[in-house]
C-alpha cells in the first residue's frame, strides 16, 4: 500500500543497528517514482541515539537445556535463536515455571578451526517473556530474553568469536 509523501514533508527516521537505536528529523527534498520509488532527504541537523542492548546479537540455532532453580524443577529442552556475549533469546515449546527469575542454562559451542565442542553451563537472568503462535494447529512458542550471569571468561571469548564470525560471514545474521 503506497504512502503519500510529497516534497517538503517532515519525516522522522529511526534506525536499529543491532545494539543502538538512533533517530533524526529531516524533510523530503525530492520524490522519485521511477524507475524505483525512493526519496532524497535533507541532511539531519542532529541525531539522537540510545543503547538498546549491551552487545550485538546474531541469529543462531543452538540446542540448549534450561533448568529451573530450586528443588523439583525438571530441565526443559529449548533452542537459542540468537546469542551475544551478554545474553540470548531462548525459544521453547514449554513454559518455564513463572516464579523463576534466574535459570541454569546449558548449551554447546563449536570452536573453529578444529570443530571441538565446548559445553557452556551458566546462570541466566530472565529479562523478558513473550508467547507467540507458531501457526494454526501448532503449539505456542515461549520466548525468553535472558542475560548471562557470571559467564566464564573462556565462554565469553568463544561467544565473542562466534558473533564476529557471523558478522563477517553475513550481516543479515545481526538481530
């Protein structure tokens, strides 16, 4: 659905870089309809920015296991769908017990160039929770944004290398 934009219209642009959110005001200098619809914008006089995350996240598909803290909590199989040195997004077919703010998290990283597997076990603080439908006739997906707590420095370095390699290989992996 086309949006009616004319020359001289004020415009606010917001950009997400993977770590920061930036915003600036400008105006439409010229509208081009052909060969592709695009705009020329005025140069911004100021740009505002704020940090959204502590570190850049990249897409991942890492099997993991979450263990609720306390007695009687059974481990839940899940997947890390994006990851950074400071946290991750966990997707699960099963909800975590509602009274858990910190969980145990276990997953495996593969280290280049030998493809050696390194087991990561850390605590993770749950920062946000969402529930979404995977589709009609499919189970809900429970997603948790978590922040790593006291991550081992070796594991931090492995995650940092993984993030940089993903960034260099394909910028579309930035979340």
